[in-house]
């Protein structure tokens, strides 16, 4: 039976929150790997290091994209009322709410980072 999240957070809601939070962490790691590239690429070790960082960035991008697809497919299964395999509007609404919460966290974090950089 479906209950509101203030009563109890369901399994699917918890899974999606974990999925979206993990995606945010992977994207942050991807940005750090991209930002760590060294500009002086004439040394063989530096070239190798940059190559490793580029490979790591590609791997992390594939992971975050996979997490995004899983979240989107889950939403699609629950929101498609005519052809969906698991139609449940309440669950689809819960998924949208989880995504909204994640976006609000990202917006809040970016605003705080923006405020710090202007100081």
C-alpha cells in the first residue's frame, strides 16, 4: 500500500534517491578528474597522466549516464498508464519528487559555491 513519505519512505523512493545522489557524486568526481589535467603536456609522464585522467572522465561519464537511464526507465515504467508494465501514478509522482529534491540540492550547492567565489 502506498503511503506519503512523511509516514514512511518506500523502497522505490529510497532506491531512486540513492541512485540520483550517486549520480551527483559521480558527476562531481568527473569534474574533479577533468579539472586535474596538467597543462605542461611535453613530458611523457604528464602525457600518460592526462591520458589516464581522460579515460577516468570517460568511465565516470558512462556511469552517470547509466544511472540517469535507470532513473528515467523506472519513471517510464511507473508513469505509462496505457502501455506501462507497472503503472502507478503515485510512484511516478514520488520519482518526480525525488528528482526535484536532487535538483534543489544541486541548485543550493551551486549557489553557495557561486557566493563563495564572489567573496
